[in-house]
C-alpha cells in the first residue's frame, strides 16, 4: 500500500500570488518560486510523507470553455480590475516556466495536459489509483469534495490546515449541479433555486421527478437540460474520454527527472533552500526509490 500526494498547483500559486502582490511587484517572481517550493510543495511532502507526488496544473484553455462560452467568462474582466496589482502576462509566463522547471529537476509527476484542468487530472487519479492506496489532495477548491466518495481519498484545506469532511459527497455534487457555481460563472438549473431549495429537492426525492419530465415536444424539460449541462461542467467523471486518453498517454510516456537540486537551487538563488539541501534531497531520494518499485 502506497501514499499518493496530489497538489493543485493553480490554487497554490494564486494563493501565494495574492498574498505577495506588493513584494512580487518590487522584486519579481523569484519570490513566488521560493514560496511555492519552500512553503508549499516541500512542506506538504514532509507532512504527508508520500511515495509519489503529482503536481497538477491547469492548461491555458479548458475544454469546458468549448462546451459553454460562459464558463469562467468573468475571469478576464476580474484580471483587468486587478491589473494595477498583478502583471498577468508575467505571472502566466512564470507559471509556464515553473512547470517546466519542476518536470526537469524534481522526481514528481508534473502534469499539464492540453485543455485539461487540474481537477480533471486529480479526479481521474483519485478514481483510478489503487483503491487501497491512500490519496491526499491539497487544494482549497471546494469542487474536489465530490472526490471524497472514493476509497481512502482525503482532502487537505491549506488555509484552514485541516482535512475537509463531507458525510455525503454524492449529495454534495448533486446540490452543486443544481445551484451552479458562481466562482466558475455556472448558473443554476432553475432561477431562484438556492441551497435551501436544492436540499429540499434532494431530500424529498422531487429532483428525480423533475429530471424525468418532458416538454411539449417530448424532449427532456429545461430543468433536465440545464442539469445535464451543469453536470458535464462540474462532475469530474464527465471529462471527455479522448482527453482522458491524452492524460493516460502523458503518464505512460512521462520521464521522471533525476534529482538535480544543487544546481537548481544555485541557478535560481534559492539560498534558504540551499541551506536545507540535504533535507530536501532525502525527500527526493525516497520518491525516486518508491518510483522504481
């Protein structure tokens, strides 16, 4: 039995970006690299002591945008409002380079597959890694709560520094599909249906009646059409098969990097991390050893 650690790199990077905007503007993105490694990735490895590490990144454009043009449509305007605080082009360029750095220098699976988001990748891993293995997901994104339905999946919330508990992940998912997701600009299936009404629909069983209703033409009713639309966008079992095949091929062909910490820390002037080089090396050596087993 092994332990797998899955880190949502996008969530982690935005967390540090918005807590360090002033210092980043002053000295550049090297400080973000340092925070992601020394305050994020390596401390989680130290805490959870995994046998394998998966750093999962969002690709630039999500397949969901092709399914629904409104998906995350508000993000562009939000970035414009934050342009005085964040130089977004430089941030995205840094993240592209950082993903390559991780692939080339660390014994992690660093995963960025065209049009897939981190939650697609982690959703597939949670469902398909050995059932008896422990799987720890690090993210503050509530969408991942649905993955607690799988055996030995745990969800660590970095800000609260504790595991998330959900007694009924399936009901959580159904409720989220019904009410939509404002953070991703996904509307609810029916106007005026918030959390309380969604709970009532699920608990009473009325949801099943609504989903089976037909319109005047004998086609699924608007409620069902909207529900199916939201399910495809929110339910992590609905990632298109062709993209899952791309992910599988990516993992099959993945070449694990040899540990190259000394040169990496020197090249990027990671003085504090260099001072703890032996400790970081021991973590990487363990990962390299378990990868070969």
